[in-house]
């Protein structure tokens, strides 16, 4: 583990902040770090850029990170895990804080000249972040306060999925299950990659706490998996 300073904190809303580190982590989009805030648990967080994580408060550690002050020191292990594969015509599907790794992916693919569409769903307008950062963006909100009323599914169902060379998805397991079903029906699963989340302890394939149904470890074999490998989530 190495320690770095948090040089900047952007508070997107009450529940979500981006913490920028004093260093650039050698990484690719989709990889995660194990982050240790002294006094709290070490937790896995996807990189939202080579030098940042974007955190949503769901428990004690994430709440402390969302409220963290600039200048604090955090311990980092990683980057770990398998990244997303590059593509030239990309559809990015993100639900909730699943937008964090997708921001890094979007910026990376954009630099490579890719044609990218982003479908991003949240519960309500106030939960959305980075809406000015994506050129070709379709928003969905469950309460209809912004974009299409509904979930990302309502937007995905309107897409001609055959025009994309790669489809990337990250969100809660309910969302991923539903997206999996739509992609399977459209016979495009072979070009889809899903980023999964599971409870993690070691982050390096040793402890077994992140094993999924087919015996794969999310930390080592993922967190990004070809959709054809994960089967029924
Ligand atoms: C590879 C990976 C990348 C992740 N990237 C991000 C990210 O970029 N931004 C972000 O905000 N969060 C991310 N998470 C989730 C984050 O690790 C958890 O929210 C965090 O560990 C919760 O810690 P806590 O102490 O605040 O809450 P806890 O008290 O541990 O848990 C609070 C609630 O969150 C649930 N929870 C805890 N851990 C997870 C988990 N891993 N997946 C789903 N639910 C969980 C618990 O069941 C409980 O309901 C990622 C998780 C993984 C495995
Ligand atoms: S977190 Fe220990 S094996 Fe994956």
C-alpha cells in the first residue's frame, strides 16, 4: 500500500463526491483500487480517471469519503482487475454510481477517436452528475424529472444495438440482469462487457469473498467480464 494526498474534492451532490489524488495511477478504464481511509475499512472503488475515484455514500466508509476534506491522506493498493476493451463505436450504459468507471472509459475512448453514445440512468435529476461531460448522452430518470421517464432499459430498447462494436454496462445487479436479457434477445451479447460489484476483502484473488456463481473471482477475473462469460447474473 502507498499513501497519497487528496488534492481536490468535488462534491457533486449530498451523496456523491469525486476525490482527486496527488498522483496518476498506472491503470486502464474499468480497473479499481482498494482505498484505505485511516480509521475506516479498506474498500474497492473504480477509478473515474487515472487520478480519481467517485464515491457514493452507502455506509460508514463511503460517507466519510464523500465528506472528506482536501489534504487528507489515503492508502491505495492497485490498480487491480481486468479493464474494458477498446472499441470504435461504443454504447455505454450506466446506472447510478456505475457512471464512475464509465467516465474514465468515455474519456479514454474519446481520445482514441471513438464514436460513443452514453445512456445514463438515475432515480431523479438531482442524482445526475457530469451531464455536461458527455457529447452524445441520453438520460433516464425514474421520476421523469430529467430525460426519458423510466430506467436505462427504456432507452436501450430504442437503440439499434447492431450498429455498435462494443456495448459496456455498469450498474446494480438488477439493472445488469435486465440489460443482459435485452442484449441476449437482440443477439449482441458477444460484444458486451459488464462491470460487476461484489463484497471484497483482499482485492487480489486470495480470500474468496468475491466469488460469483460460476466460480470466478470478481477482483481477479473481473471486475469487467465479457457478458458471455458471466451467464445468468
Ligand atoms: C470493483 C468494485 C468497484 C466499485 N466502485 C465503486 C465506485 O466507483 N464508487 C462507489 O461509490 N462504490 C463503488 N463500489 C462499491 C463500494 O465498494 C461500496 O459501496 C463500499 O464498499 C461500501 O462501504 P461502506 O463501509 O460505506 O458501506 P457498508 O457499511 O460496507 O455497506 C453499506 C451498504 O452497501 C452494500 N455494499 C457494500 N459493499 C458493496 C459492494 N461491493 N457492492 C454492492 N453493495 C455493497 C452493503 O450490502 C450495505 O447494504 C465498488 C465495488 C467494487 C467491488
Ligand atoms: S476480494 Fe479476495 S478473492 Fe476477490
